[in-house]
């Protein structure tokens, strides 16, 4: 979504660049003051930054989860030096905590989608998604128990 105005669009391919100026006109169905447009632009810019930040956090969680899994799987290989039990337990607890973060993120996503659905008009899809949510909550509980050493 862009504000009304003139923009230069450039396309580069096979060593060549072509550019053209295009005019974006105001949508006649939308009446918005310049001040409101500026506020909307500011909110969208902030939302974009938050989205990038959240994705960066998600990528770090996935990388940590992958590293921990690779490490603990490596301990199971033949002729691997014995790893002390307290180290194994600490790694498993950390892996469970990281897994819980990922599952919590999925839970929040499913809840957000459920809130946008009409359970009467979309009963089958709503029920299926609600079942997914119940399964995720059980998985989260199991990970929390594992992280706590239960």
C-alpha cells in the first residue's frame, strides 16, 4: 500500500535497467485527511518494524532449537564420549523451553485465526482449528513439564 503521488519504478534484468514514472491516484472510495494519512503511514511503518523484529526472534528460536537437537542427537552416536547426566538433563530442559516458545507462538497464531472465524458459518473449519489448538495446548503443557524436570 502506497500513498498517492508519483513514483519511479525500476526493473533490472540481464544487465539492463528500465525505469518509468507512475502516478498513484487517491482511491475515490477513501476519504482521509493528510494528517490521518501520515498517522496511517507511521503506524504501518512501525508495524513493519515490529514484524521484522518478531521474525528475527522466530529465526533465532528455530536456530537454537536446531543446534540443540543436533547436539543432543550427536550424543547418541556410537563411540561418542559419555556426556554427564546433569548436562544431558540441562540440555533437554533448555530444548523443552525453546520448544515451548515455538509452540506458544503457534497457539497465539491459531487463537488469532479462531477469533476471525464465525463458528456458526464455518463450523467444520472452526472445529478442526479448535482441535488443533487443544493439541497444541497439550503439547505446550508437556514441554513445560519436561522443562521443569517433571
